[in-house]
C-alpha cells in the first residue's frame, strides 16, 4: 500500500481497477512529404470540425438532461476547436514542419495550453486543460484512439470537462496528476458526484492499468494497492452515498427543511426552458440565478428590447408567482460577445458605461418577468454608487409601476469592504464565492497546490 497525496476536488471515496490515460507517447511521428502536406492540413482541420461537432452534441444532451451549467462549460470547447489561432498553429506545424495531422493537433493544443497557463487572468489560465482536451479529441478522430474505457478509476495527467461528462457512466472516481479544485473538469465531477483528487504529481502516472487504486476525495489522497480493510471501507462509503442519493431523488418534491425543522426554499440556476423544466422536476421552487449574458454571447451588437424579451420571456413566463432572480448582463472576461471584444471592464461597470443599453436591458427584464416574483441581481458591484445608478435608471423604466427587488453580487474585494453601505441600497445580497475567493487570495483555478486554501470543506 502506498499513499500519494493530492488535493480534494470532489468528495467521496471509491476503489477500483485503474484505467490509465495520457501515457507518454513513445512513437515517432513520420514526416509528411511536401506534396502531401496540404491534404494533411485539411485532415487536421476536418478533425477539429468533427471535435467541435462532438462537443455540440454532448452539450445538447447535457442541456436536455437538465445539466445546463455543465453544458455551458462543454460548449466553450466548441469555440476552442474553431479558434483561428489554434487552426493557424496546426497549419504551421503540418505545412512548414511536415508533422502528421494527429501529432500537430496535440502539439498545437499543448503550445496554446502552455501560453494560457501562465496568464495572470485566472479566467483564461483555467482553459489550459480544456484546450489539451480539444486537441486530444481531434487527434482521436484521426488515430482511432477515442476515449473508450472500461469501468474503473480514471488516472490521467489532465482532463477537460467534456472528457469527464462523457466518461462518467463508466468511471467510479478520478485522479489527476495536474488540475485544480475549481478547474472545469473538477466542477463537472462534483456535479456528477464523482470522487476526484487533483494535483497528485507525476508519481500518479506510474500506476499501471488494472492496478487496484483507492481515490479518497474527502482527504485528497490516492492509495495504490490499498489493504483489504481500507478497500472495504471505501466500498461501504460508495454504497452509503449511492443509497443517500436514491433517497434524495425519491424525496425531491417534498418541502425542504433543515434537520431542526426550519422550512427553506431551494432555488435553481436556470437560464433556459430545458434547465428550468428539469430543475422543477427535481424539486426546485423557483430560480435563484438566471444568467442573462449567456443567452447573448454571440451577439454582434447590443441586443434590442424586443430581442431580449423574446429570449427571456419563455423562461420567466413559466415562473408565475415564483421567485425569479435575474442577474443583469455580466459581460467581460470569458463572457465577452464579439461586439465588446477588447473591453477590460466587467459586469455592471460595462452597463453603466452604456446608459441606453442598461435602460433597454432593465426594461426588457421587467417586461419579460411580469407575473413572476422578479428580483434583479447586479453583478461585479464595487460600491453603493453602482446600485444607486441602477435604481435611478430602473425608476425611469418603471414609470410609476411597482419596482422589483434589487440585490448586489458581493464578489469583489471592494464590494466586501463596502458591504454595509451596499446593503443599505439593496433588498438582498448574493455572495459570489468563485470570483471573490480568487480575487482576494490572488489564485487561479489551475493552481492545484494552493487549492486547499480555497476548499470550503
């Protein structure tokens, strides 16, 4: 028995036979003859298109299953596969260096990933493993080595979110040599209830296929060849969690109460009709967060009032009499539509710089949300003045009609320090733990060794 320390990324304990991915490839790439390079480059580009199609199909299925957050994450891979810079890098490797298409895809993805991983912007740095995953997926279309694994514990250097989503039905747990607690692969693993340990280091990749491995996602450790007692405890824990999940599913429509009997309402994150319908089937009593910006990420200009109403109303009309917390556009960072490319601001700061766009947005949300218990949530607030400005514009929009509740996202250090003053202008507050944690501690989602500081457990 040998313990390999790492970082807990998703809770739970499991044991099983190792299924090892990401072994160092020992084959030598054959150089492509100059006369054949144009055709080889075409094969590489076609493989990227097929990878993008794979991811679109997977995201659609996830959305149908009510897993909208996971679908949003997977869909970022589609944009990566179609990224002109990645395609140009692949072309250069094939056309200039004569590298075979599959190897060029992996190498171009690795080059891009390394560039991303050293960026100071955590929202960009976290994409490194996602890009590697896209490169592997595209190369698999050419090499025929797609991820088809037998049931067991998945061992890998890195994984993308789509890898986790696809392999979940056959995987008991995951251990990664790299990765981070808040990387996309970890987020998907937590949503699926898969025990996961990351940041184990290169020693993890010494594990052999078929070797018995225990993944302890509670303590952040991987155990090679665990003794009988420890393996038995892991199997018992797995069964306990499975039973608890079945009970939770059976009781999902009962009123939610704390152990001491206090009645609470569980609200869902939902931005589409499919997500809302699935959340309702699972017992949600309204929407606690509707991310409006996700619905307009491909917009070429500020969407009009009519365009926004047509997109928002199908969701909000299904929430008559129920809570509907709508977050105002949180554009910026990794959620920047084409017409705002190059901006440095994010959240409400972007909207306050465009008064007419803010007015149209508030008007559309209010009109689309008629009949619901509408609440407006202001993103990336830094001061009470931000809320006052939004309320002033909202007053102009309402023209004497009843005002919805207005709340602020506390997700910047400035907002945390000014929380008392901000609260004085709000009807409610929402704590944005992801951004707040990263900004306060100066960490990004891929810093696995510092990740325990971020772990709420």
